[in-house]
């Protein structure tokens, strides 16, 4: 495993729609392992492949160990994820590893259900509420070339924060 460089805004690679991962994608296992290590090193909740310069529909998520959720501390690998259901609404603080040091309140669905494949290519569904739902939406946005700042009404909504206090996904 290796820590990869995180692509920072305004790099154009963050704005590209990603291609679907094929079952025989070369280097997929290594990429997944590298993304998990990179996310951990950066203290992030999630990381999408375009954030390490790879235009594939792949993301990894890990909720903090102390978060009140059955999946806390568990790595969720999502290959070719799609949101199939959503409900509710909230505006949590949100940051991004590709836009370090800034957060804003972003309108998100409270709960989402996502269909994806795991690293063994088995199809599964994951339902996330709160932070997990937010992370799923945030990372899937990356796969469409969207950043959390695109969901703001004004860039004036961004707040500068110390890196440790930013909930980066």
C-alpha cells in the first residue's frame, strides 16, 4: 500500500465525470488499498478515486471509530455506486480533502440508500443516515465531477477552519 497525493481544487481532474469500473480493471486492488491508506493518513471520512487522480467510479468511506453507528471504524468500499433512494434533509458542516481548511453547511439528504459492488465484485446496498449518508452523497458527487462548494448558494458560506476540526470527506 502507498499514500497517494490528494488532488486539490481547482485541479481539472476533480471536474471530470468518472468512468465505470470494469470487473477486470487492472490495478484495482492496489488502488483500493492505496485509497484506504491515503484516506487514513489524511484523517478523512471518505475518498473518491478522482481525488487521487484516477477517473473511476470508486470510493472508500470509514466513519470515525467513536461515531455512534454500527459501521463506525469499518471501511466501506464502493465500486460503481449509485444512489437509489433518499429521504429527509439536513445541513451539516462539510469539508473536503481536496479543499483543505474550509467547511460550509451543505444541504444534503438525511438518509440515502446506495447500490454498489464491493472489492470482491459482489453487489450490495448500504443505507446511511447522518454522517454516513452525507459521506455517501459527498463521495458520489466527486464521481460526477461535483464538489461540495458547487452545492453552496454563495462562496461566502465557506468558513476557514483549522484542519483538525474540519470534517473532511
